[in-house]
């Protein structure tokens, strides 16, 4: 579904992604972890061109992400992206946030879009909040609306960029539960997260990054019990000591 081939990115002289070669298979859940500044958010943001790369190639569902002449807006409708800060439109109700793209971009009839949005809100446990505004919701509720909004475009894959890091601890679980249900349904997912319990329980693969390099790729079982790279061992040891 997602293929990184010799991907490199610089910010000025800073080498943010270094020769990344990796694949996310269809139906697979990949969790990208590592210390702050390791390049994990940069990596996930290259998939829908929120960050451009200077060298290499990224393919998403067979499409060259950096192809000349790519209709970027159309391409992004196929890549579900959930941000750290929710990014809901504050002046629109929950329902209007969700139906905006399907109606404006995909030309879906409003009645159909509304039915679909209500189904998605039920799926994320927020059917009673259709007419509320983002400012009336908790952070966990806003993030679940953001997930429903991304799903409304029927993307073949979902990208999550630290979706719980802006939340109070008691709200983290409600968002992770929605992500777990998506994983169980076979959604292809790439998640940058610090939630190691989620990685252990849901991931098919864990990628550990540091200094722009994927240092380790393993199943959760192997990563959490027998990490091979010394930097990954130190990372897990620091986590446990906290």
C-alpha cells in the first residue's frame, strides 16, 4: 500500500530522513516510534506531501506521490490523515465538518453524505453530538470526529500523526479504542505514536526511528522483548524506568 524507496529529506543542512526503505502492506498496522526529533512525523507527512522529499520515491496504492502533474488535492482525498491538533473547522457543526469534503470534493449528494456521516459518528460513539460545535467537545471527542471525517472519504489507508499526544490522559483510551476497531476491520494504518500499549496490542510491525533512520523493524513481540539495536534497547529501557 505504501512503499518508501531511498527516501531522503533535508531542512537546509539538516538531514531529516536518511535513505528510508520500507513498506506498509495492505491491511497492515504499522506503528512508528522513537525519541522526539527522530523523523517519525516527517516520515508520515511525506506520504500525502505535507512534507516534500528531495530524493527517492514514495508510492501510495500504486501512485507515485511525487509524480509531476499529480493532482495533489484529488490525491489527498484518498489518504486519510488524522492530526495531533484535530484541525476541525470551529465554525462548522460536527456533522458539517464530516460532510464538507464528500459533498464539495467528491460531489456526493448532501442527503447521502449526511446518512454516511451519522453512521460514522455512531461508529466512533458520538451519534448524539452531530449538531454540536468543536468548541463544545472534549479533546477526545474532537479527535474521534476527526477520525470520522477522514473515514468519510473512504480512504484505502489511514495515517495518524501522534493522535493522542494533545489529549488529557483519561481521553486517550477513547481515541485508541476507535483506532483498534479500525485495525480489527482490516484498515491499512500507519501510526506515529508514543502509546506503546497500543503498539504492543494492535501493530503488525513496529518501526523504531532515530536521527532520520529506521533502525529496527520487528513484530511487537520481538521489539518489546528482544530489541536488537542498542538505541532501541535504550529507548525501551528509558520508557520502563518512567
